[in-house]
């Protein structure tokens, strides 16, 4: 069983005010954006600011999360809870639709990327661009690596751009050439993060969340209201 919902989202009243004050560079024009993430937390802790930024430009955003519960769920109670949390978070970020698939967390690596890409295409609606997390760094969680590879295959099949969130690793004020700077509403992102239960010690999201906190200080810090994307 897949958990999915269409979400009617009103544009935030502060959108014009935020864009005027930050003087951010415009995001690429995208009508329909497919967000591919491995864990529910990835859609908020890592990608939440970017999702909200695209939604604020009028982009129809669909979030597909490939995994749900990290441990056994014999009575099937935890998965609907996680699905509900993801849907509430997606609503706050401005996504039109969110889908939680049936794969078990920490087991995604056993699914070939081509198979996952086919599953994503069977669930996704019309797509003009794909967004995921760049998992090219050594030591990236296997679930993130597999999700990124599946997203890359979906974009290649459709012939559309693939945007990949990358952590800031440079010391200069300006990002490297080819990296897109996205100004993010961290208040909305923190509200979306608050929709989830905190990841437990067995949750695969615990590693990526802890790593990002170590890199950025706070995963949704008001002191660093920018995220960064590469385009492929």
C-alpha cells in the first residue's frame, strides 16, 4: 500500500516580502518538480528549504520518499504514522503531493537503480525536472546513494534537468561555477522538520542528519539561509 495525497497549498503571504529582502538569484523555471528522497527526514532536514523555494515560484512539487520504517513493523502501525508526518511536512513546504513507498530503510541498496527508477516513473505524474540529494561524497549512506542513482536515471529517461542538493564545502563567499544558490525560508523548514518524530538510534536518517549538523551547525540555521544545487 502506498501512502499519498493531493495537497491544496496556498501561497504564503510573505512570499513577495522575502524575495524582495534577500535579492536571491532566480530559480530555474520549472513547472513540475519531482523530489526523490530516501528517507522522510531527507525531504525536510536536507531538501526542505529548496522544496519551499521552488513551491513559492509556482512550481508544482511532488515528493516521493522511497523508504519508511528502519526496523520491523509487524502490525503495520508505524508506516501510516510516518506517511502522515511526511504529508503534513509536505503541506508546510508547499508541495502538491507526497508519496511514501514500501521499501524498508537501510535496505534500499538491494534494489537495482533501474528497478527503482521504473517504480518512480509509475508513481510520478508529469515531470519537468528532478531534485535529489547529491550522494557522491565518500561514506554517503547507501540509501542516499541508491536514491540519487535512481533519480539520475529518471531524469535521463525523461531528458530533463537533475538538481542535486550539495553541502557547502568551499571557504569563499561565492559558490563554485555551476552551483545554484537558493535562498530558503528556514522558519518554514523548521516547522516541517517538527512534523516528524526525532530519528532514533536505529534510523538511517540519524547518520545523514548528524553529519549535516556537524557540517552546517544547524540543519535549518537562520544564520545560513542558503542552500546549494548542482545541475546535471
